[in-house]
C-alpha cells in the first residue's frame, strides 16, 4: 500500500506528497494534462514541441539547467498522446530550487524568437531522424493513421508532418501554452525524504499565486467501431519485411484493460511465451515478434509486430499468429500460464514502485486518470482477471474486422 497525502491549491493545482525515508533524494514530478490528443489536426506536434520549449527559458529564469546543475539536480521530460511529464531529482535540501524553476515556467515562458527557432529545429531534426532516416521509422506513424480515422490518436506525438512545426508562429505557440499549461491543468507530485508539512508550505509559496487559466474541456471525436479489415502495403529499404497488426481495444480505465495486458504477456512476455517458443524457435517464421498494448487514456490499440525471416511469406506469418490468438479465444491456455503472467506483472510493478522516481510519476498518472488512490488497486485488478475474462476480451480484440494490418515490405 503506497501512502501519500493529497492537497488542492486554490488555483486548482493538484499536489501529491509521497514521504519516503529510504532514499536520500527527492523527486519532483509535474504532469500536464496535455498530449497529442489535444492538438488540432492542422497543428500537430505542439505538445512535443513544448516538451522542448519548456527548457528554453521562462519569464524570470533565462537558463533552466544551470541553477539545477548547481543544486545537484537532474531533469528530463517526455510526451505521449495523453500527457506531458517533467521530472527533477535532487537533494531534499535543494527542493526550493526545483519548485522555483517549475513554478516560473508554469507561470510564463520567455517566448523569445531565438528559443522558438532553436527548439523548432531540434524537433524537425528529431522528426527526420526518428521517422524518415531510421529503418522502420515511419511504420508506426502509418499504422496509427490506418487504425484511427477520427480520433487524434491517428498521429504520433511528434506530429503528422514537419510542416506543422515549420509553420508554427509565435502566436500559435503562445495560444497553445495558455490553453494547456496552467496550475488547474497540472498535477505536482513530490516523493522522497521530505516533511509533508514543509513541502505543502513551500509549494503554496512558489505556486499559490499562479493564476488559473481558462482550460476548455477537450472535445475528442469518438473513434467509430471498425467494421472491416484494413490493410496497407509499404515498400522500404529495410533488411527484413515487417508485419504490424493493430486491433482496437478498451481505454485505460476499463476492466478489460487488465485482461488485454495479460493476453499480451501470454503471447510474448519472456522466453517461455508462445511467440518466443513457437513463432521464433519452433517454426522460425520471425526473427523477432512482440505483442503489446498502448495503455491509452481513450480506447487504444493491441499491437502485434514482427520481422520476418527472408524465406517466409506474409501468409505464413499471419496464419501462425492467428493460430495462437485463436488458442486464446478458445480458452486453450492453462490456469498455470495465467497465474504466471499475473504474478510476473504484479512483481514487476512492485519492483517499479520501489523507485522514488516511479512513485512520483505513477501517483500523478493515476490522479490524471481520476484518482491517485487507484494506484493501490492495480494488483487486485490483475489478480481478479479470470480465464473467462481473458476469453471474452480476446474474442472482442481478435476479430478480423477489428484488425488494421501494415505490410512493411523489404526492397532487398
């Protein structure tokens, strides 16, 4: 049971304090409820651009990194389709440095043409390196676009195209900031060797005067039910042909999420998994193959992806995969197999929560989902998944009409 203290400041900022005397450090995590799903279809990549812009100087602090380095701290950030998350690790006696830095950039960025142009070029180069100049780099971008027709999950965090970032004006950037970066759209979680009373007072000192902003409720178009299979064939200069199969699945808060996660583990988690033993070792169809879920806030994707051996065909590969997913839908798995993946999932989760960094992020993430207290219910939810739940969920997912398949063919 992870113990924590909740507060909400008058400006709407959610604060979670997780005392942990086992560590000499403190972790400061700021989660903003903005990701690629909050972008306009003609202005994508902005959430990711802001992940970079937030390090380009704020109203009163031109250099974010220098004070933090002098305080013995480290920092980083990440963006996905649902959230943007910033985190700092530093000695507890320097907590005020982290709060000063985070509160100042939450209040207002510097918004200098130099900072915008610098970070714009960083993101454009990242787009080129990740999606255009890397083998298989554009596979998932195309798979998303194939699987989603209305929902903004149809584009990756880095955006649809370079032009959206190239053409971003200062007015566009400021508008995005004031719509999404605000105390009433953020969750601040602080974990470590700290006094909760003092932390609350210091947070009020640094963040209490930041004004609320008018945060409009996100209007996200609902993705229609997929009623027929979709396919796309791309030919690329890659060493092995790739197969990508995306099935629609539940949202993160749906109980079927846990069954979906366990199904992916039966198929591909570990050396004893079905994919490893049958598709790689026994039949030698794939050199690598994986099954995983995206864990999206809104209904997400269950993805199966693999690289085929050169002498194998797509027909062979799909048939072999479908044989194994049919075993799940037919209930052809043992209670022992199900218990094994449950135990592994719970053990890995408990190990993860021994880290102060993960305690800070996970509590913020569950608060984003609706209630930080949900973090203490995860193990029970995995334990309660029955064989019948697995079969029912698998039948929903592994429906031919629910599948979008990308054939990523090697030119070689």
